[in-house]
C-alpha cells in the first residue's frame, strides 16, 4: 500500500482518540492540547500558509511521546485551515510501522507530509531536536516519557520545533515550480 493510501484511511484527531485511546489516554491528550499555546507570531505564521498540506501521523494513543506531541498538530490544524492531519495507529498497521522505522525501531510519532495532490514532500519524527537535547542532558530514566507535562518541561520549544518543520514543508510547497504553475503564482 502507498503512504498516501494510509492517509486516506486515517482518522481525524478526535476519531483517532475515540478509536484507540482509553479514557486515560484521551484525558492526557486533552491536557496537552489545552496546555499548547501559540504566540501571536506563531498564529500569524500558521495563518499565512497558503498551500494545502496533508499530514499522515503514525502514532499510538498510549505513547507518552505521542501524548506530548500529537496534540500540537491538532492545535496547528485548528489555526491553519490548509493543514489536514490524519492519524494511523502504529500497532494496527504492521506494514506502515515497518516502512517508517527509525534507527531500526518502530518509533512514534512520525509524520509524512504530502502536497494537495498527495505527492510526498517530507517526513519527520519521532522527537524534535529540543526533546532530544532535553533527554541527552538528563541521560537516564525511562526511554519513553509518561506524556504528563510538568513545569519547565520544554513544551514550548517542542511546539516551535514542530512549527519550524511545518513551515519548512509549507515553503517547499509554496516555492514548488509545479505548484506555482498550477496556481499561477
């Protein structure tokens, strides 16, 4: 199956959580969604996006890294109407899990970005640079976080890292000669 086919079969944010998340998972995702704030500059940037982008997110509702990051995509989607995210459960799709391994592991979350006509534009995941810096600074402890955000947790930096990647994809789409010709801009 093509990656774009998985996008077509994917769930919206809320439907994914209903289908795969326990009540506790849903509560943790809701908490992080509510704690994810964007500055006026970040909102303005997202509002300036003009090219439609489809985003396939391979995730696990149970996964602490997904809890910490996937709600960010929901916030982005709520601000920028050109962003369309669909979620696929990692454990329900063995072939996709195998295709998107990182360093030999089935890591989540992972995203695959597509253009409006489902051409693959890029991939990103499983953790952002800010998160890996945090982890490296405190080597030890669990390999996967709990998904519960405490004070001074670096969440704002993770939000910015993801925003940078969404902007990078938007700029690829915006400057694409093929899409510029198509949209006469």
